[in-house]
C-alpha cells in the first residue's frame, strides 16, 4: 500500500474516541541477534488490566492473579502493525492481550525490496516479540504463558503456518516463480513483480525450523506462499488451525493457498467467505482513498466490509476460546 493509506489508517485510529473497554500502548523492541532489527509494536489489552508504562505489577495488585491469553498479529506484504486494527480491538475487548508488529523492511513506510521476499524473518519476528512480552515487567505476570496464539493475513498467514510447523521448500518456491501461475501470484500490488528477488534468495541462509512450540493456536487469513508446498511431509502441525479464505481472491487464490494448507494440515478447519469477496477484505474499512488504492479498500456493490469483519471476528474469537 502507498504511504497515504498507511497515514489514513494511523490517523483514523489516533483521532477516533478511545474504545472504552480496551487500552493501547506502543513499544519499540530491537533484536540484536539479527543486526539490531527494529520492531515497532502496538499492544491492545482489556480495560480491567491497568498498566502504567514502566511500572511493574506488585504481588498485591488486584489483577495480579488474573491471566490473559496473548495473541500476536502478523500483517500482509507492505502492510503495517495497524493493518488488522479492527481485529486487535475486537480481541482486546474479549479479554485478550494483542500484540502487532511491523515486519522490518516489509511495511508501508519502510519498503526495502529484498525484505519483501525474506519470508523467514517474519516468524522470527513473532517469536522474538512473544519472548519480549513474556519477560516484559508490564505484561509477564498477567499473561497466561500457556495460552498463546498467532493470527496472520496474506504473507502473515504464511507466517502463522510457519510458526505452526509448516516448512516451506525454498527451491520449490524459486522453481514456481518461473511458472505462469508463480508469476501471477508473486506479482503483488504493493511491490510489483517479486520473482526476480525470489530467484536471488540464498536458500542456505533460511533457518531449518521456524516452529514455535509455545504457540497453541493458529489463524491464517488468506494465507500466501502456497506455491512453496507440495507434500504433507512439509507439515509438522499438531495444534488447532483456522484458515479463512475468500471466494474471489486473485492475490492468493484459495485453491493454491488456503485450500492447500488445509489439505496438508489434519488439525485445520477451512472457511471460505462467499459473496465475491477479494483478498483485501481483511484490511480496515477506509472512507477516503486514492484511485491507486481502490484495490485495497473498494468493495463490490452490496459488500459491507464492517459486517464481514464482524463475522470473521466472531469466528476467530470462537475458535480461540475453544482452542486455548
């Protein structure tokens, strides 16, 4: 997305009246093990969890004994930590601590071309952020360390599946990038044709295992990179998984992505949203946008994005409450 859309989403959040039943804070984390990788982070949490930035909880705190499940969000290609803000607020209102991170170099206002194809960095981002929250003096004592979940959209959907135990075949992805279908799926509105960058990937630099055993439930919204999977042996997933796709997804078509993940993951359930819904239906509802941004924010006649978000939000909350 263009920077204009990023600003709309950010400003819309900043100047709307605060939602009464949730709170929100911003943090910055740096992963020194990966070249001082900066991870800008937003955290939403329930109203009854009174956090004062920089202040630790005491054993006498009234909320000390209550533990909250933690959900990490992963945005899509060229998105940002506010891309799933509508979902973050719904989850926080339902009693979840929600953390959403900017994947460095792959965001609206920090576009580094080669980082758009470094798909393995994203699961590492989520695992790192979870580790930080679990030892953060403000959140560790009120987080249920046994109830962790991750939700991702598009490339973030792949991120969720990788953390669940899906191991993408780098050589297969590079081969697929040379095909007609690969060219179609790997040419994205946010960045254009990514296939030349994919061909340059050094597969040897990718960690052998991206699975995070601490995470107990996984959600993928219109997951991408299905082209990098071909056999069930690439999936070591035992946890419950919810996959949600859309019937008119031209960016990450259901057949070669959401349905493929579902086919290879016995613990998964697949929901395909009908009604001529496209890939970007999971982005926030924005009233003003440029002609170039219509692909992200303009819906077909008769589609109510807010209603779709309500339906999807309820679906996810129900899944998490049953799975955690």
